[in-house]
C-alpha cells in the first residue's frame, strides 16, 4: 500500500509539473493583451476600434460634401456600406453617461476617444496622424473647417460637433452650419481573453478529474 501511495504521489507531481507551465503561459498571454483599444483595418473600407467596440468608415469624407445636422442624420440612417446598414453618427455623451462636455481632452466621447486615445493626437495643435483612416478632413478652412457632426443635439436648435484640426468639441447650429460626417456603428466585442481563460480552466478541471479517477483505481 505504501508503494502505491508513493507511485501515486510521483505521478501527481509529474502532472503538476506539466500543468503549471501551461497555467503560466496562459496568464502571460492574457496579461499581454492591450488594456486599451487598437485600430484594426478590416480591409473592406472599415476600421474597428476594439476599445470602444466601434466600427468606423475608413473614408473621412464618404459623402464627398458637407451637410447640415438633419441632413447628416437622414443620410447616415439610409447608408448601407460594407454589408452593414446600422450606421449612425458618433455619440458625444461619455461612456459613463456624463456629458456631453465642451472643450478639449474629452476622451469619453466616441470621436474624442478616437482622436486622443487611438490616434494619439494632442489638444489644440494640428492633427498629428489619422492613419489608418483616409481622407480625414483636418484643414481648418472652408467648407467644413475640419468639423464633424455628433448625433447628440439639445432638442432645439443646436447639435454637437468635433473639430479634427484641434481636438475640441462643442455645439453649433443644426441648420445654420454644414460640416462633415464620419459614420460609425456599434459592434459586439470578441472576448478572446475570456475564451482563453475558459479553455485553460476547462483543461485544468479535466486533468484534475483524470487524476482523481486514476487515484481511486489504485487504492
């Protein structure tokens, strides 16, 4: 009986030595996943922001013209692009439900997050980069002065907009101003880390059950 006990312990130790590196590798991989988003070019004229779970249209001036807020709302509602028809104007309200707020560094809004967090631009200075986007309107001149509509309005005469030449956001007249449109849609996140964790946990539970069966058969 004592010899069987020693053999079981040795076998248990060998399996533990095999399991521990697997757990360590899984943990390292999960920790290497970026805490914030990356911009992924989908190759179909769209770009996915995995931090805010958004899909943007790559062309910064798809309609090829500026328009009033109400025209922009109607245009984007009728838009069908890359196989999707649920496009909308970006949201100025912060992800935590606060706002919208006027000014710079509004990283909680969708275009503020894109401008500052994802594209790495600074407040109040010329646009540093807009890659992987194309045709982004960044020149502070007519006709649109590098401004883009948000979908948020004040319920009356004003609506929110974001200025790509400086990183500021604020309100302006819905019908008295014509600016650019950057359509966006919400996407379902891919929980890769959760899937990996579930796979790892399932593997460990399977090994533990196998060890119990083997241990019971040796008693």
